[in-house]
């Protein structure tokens, strides 16, 4: 009887080990990616193409799922879900990426700093090696860098000067409390919300102004309720596709190589096509009633003065001081070289 009991115990341990090994293999053989990007949008399509390359390289049983439309919550929620293993990756803007590494905010949270995409690309490429190392040290691998256009102001009423917006209620990302405090200190009224709440909030009047890219305004139909757009490149929306280092380490070498190559290609496509679609989105909205307001030189000077007032408040609060200074130095050197 003792021998039988021992054999039974040994068999139980072996079966348990096999079961746990199978579960671990299943977990290592899947990639679940979250994003706010709408289904069938440019970003969603690029994620699906990338996933097909990974699945083919990873081999039999590999499972790849993209959760679009913010179905996994806001960007802060997705960063948390990656940390606890509910997601293996996410395509995030700076709003979510700064939850992992705060210095990334230098690419998006410095208004009117970048004059064109060439400047954005130059600074991003200069920062990229150190930035990717910082993400790796936090447990995340950066696969692709993308962007989604310039932030413009969409409002229910026509507006052209900074003072015009002080009477409006602004959408603000729920996770950016520092930005909300700065806005309040300058006499503006931020209303913290998740991205998915923008459309119903503008429709009900809970907010009356939305800083958004033209592509987002068109896709979400925000412009139908907020039909006035200020034609000013307030700040670029910059983002990246990241996966957890745990998921990365569990992939086969072939799958890592395929994912890295597909990520670089996806990033290039997202940057190139998104910039083209911004202009196309504005034209499409104009045909449907959007009114575009281009600031005069005098009004533009007022906006630049506002940005200059913002920088000391942003440095050290929204953007780490050392990264803020580095970006300023890079831009100064770039512009000097261009001259």
C-alpha cells in the first residue's frame, strides 16, 4: 500500500508539472495588444500586419489579439494591465508611455516648441537610444515609434486668441493632473476625462473645447459638435508600440527578430501615412462644415507668449528638468545648423 501511495504521489507531481508547463507555454505563446486606435484605422491595420509576422515566426499555436477602441480602458489602464500581465503590449501616446517613463513627455508636452515634423524627427532620433534603454530598464521593449498629427483646438464657438478659450471648458486627459493644475493657474478650465468620454461630453456641453488631432476629430465625429478649428500646431501627438520584457524574453529568437523588423516597418508607415491623413482629414471636415480659423501674426505672437509662460511651469513638473534642457539644446543646435 505504501508503494502504491508513493507511485500515486509521484504521478500527481508529474501531471501537475506537465499542466503548469503547458500553461506557461500557452502564456508565452500569445500577444495581447491594447490601443485606443479605432478598429480598421491606420494604426489598427499596422498592428494586425505586425501580428501576422510575429505569429508566422513564433509558430504553431501562437495567438495574437489586438483590442482596439479603448476596450481595455484608457492609456493609464493599459499601462497597468501590462504590468500585471493582462496585456503583453500596447500602442500608446505619451499619455500612457509617461506612466512607464516620464522623460518621454518631452516629445509631446512642450507646446509650440516644434515648428515642423523635421524637428520632431531629429529630436526623437537623438533621444531614441537613451529613451529605449530607459524603457528597457523599466521592463518594456520599444518596437515602433509613431505619431498621429498635430494637436489643434476644436471648439463649439469660434476662437483665435488665448483669451477666447478662457471661457471654455477644456477636455484634459484624466491621468495628467500636473497639466490640469497648470491650466487652472493660467485661468483655463480643464475637465479631466478619458478619451472615450470626449464625444458624449462635447455633445452634452460638459466640455466645449477639445485639443485633438484632425484625424481623431474626423474619426470620432467630434467636429460635428465642435465645428471650429484653430489652425495652429500646438504640439505633436507622439506614441510608441511597447511590449513587456517578460513577453519578449519568452518569444523564440526568430519571433523576436520578426517582431523587431515588423515594428520598425510599422513605425515608418504610421509616421508617413498619419501625416498625410492629417491634411486629408481637414479637407474632409471642411467639406462637411468645419470652419478653420488661421491666427493672424499678432494672434500667433500671443500664443507664443503663452507657450513661453508655460515652459518654466512644465520643466521639472510635466517634463523632467534634464530632458527638458536636453531637448532645448538639441533644437538650438538643429536650428543653428539649418541656418
